[in-house]
C-alpha cells in the first residue's frame, strides 16, 4: 500500500510541480521571444531617422500649403478680374444710357 501523506505535503508537492511547470513555460516563452526579436533591430527605426522623416514631411506640408494658397489666390484673382470686367461693362452701359438720354 501507499504511505499516508499529509494534506500539507500533498499541496506543497502539487504547488511545486505547478510552479516548476510555469517557470518552464516562462523560460520557453522568453527563449521564443528572444529568437523572434533577433531579426527586429534592422526593422526598427532609429530616432534620427524619425526626426529626418518628420522634417521632410513638414517641408512637404509647407510646400502643399503654399501651393494651395497660390491656387486660392489665383481663384480670387480670377474673381476680381471677372468683377472688374462686369463693372467696366456696367459703366459702359450706364454711360451709353446717359449719352442717349441727353441726345434726345
């Protein structure tokens, strides 16, 4: 027959087995993570690369903003020219009406 084991000894043995299994799992996960991380350093972006990329993007945004402002300026310039043309045409019609009124 088997030797009687106290509940305390049984639980300690059970916890020790589970603790050892968890430590083994953690160690295996650590090894797996290290293997996966070996290829990563070449893929990570360095701080200087980020700063230069941000500077480049900032310059491109400024260029696009300037181009947009120019296009909006051209549109408003076009509006001014159309308004000036309509005003000149209205002035000519008004002058023609005045001349016609005084000739009659």
